[in-house]
C-alpha cells in the first residue's frame, strides 16, 4: 500500500500523523460543529482545511510532499471518516438529551422518533 495510500517509508508514520493525530483532531472538530448546531457542510469545509494542515505536518516532520492531490485526498478521506463519526455521535447525544420526549437513541450514531 506504500505509495498508493501514503508516501512515508513506514506505515507507522502514516498511522501516527493521519490516523492518530489527525483522527483525534477531526473527531474533536466533528464534536465542535455538532455542539454548536452547525450543519454538515460546515464540517466538510473544516475537514478540507484540516487535510491541508495534516499534509503540512507530513511535509514538515517527515519531508513528505506538500502539494500532492492524491495524498491530500487520502488524508482528507480518513479525516472525514473520523469527523463524521464525531459529528454523528455528539449530534445523537444532543437530539436524545435535548428532545428526549421526541427522540430515542438507536445506536451511538443515530436516533429515531418515539
């Protein structure tokens, strides 16, 4: 997979920067957008910016390429997965706690009408 999904010589570098650091930051971004009652488009915009920041970290720490669309899209897709999970988790919590007479939790990421 090296060369297709990540450019670092070790998968651990990709795992550390994109998945652990970037994933945690994306999860917190999703949480923030959900808690402020903003829409999903706002989250996507923030993740696009976060993807550029993660590419910069790859460039600054591991001498990776900064302006490669392929790796930017891979990083952004991974970040969008984490951000969406965080957004849905906290939005479900909001909807079921604030509108407990209307909605009930089905899973950690979804709710339904009572």
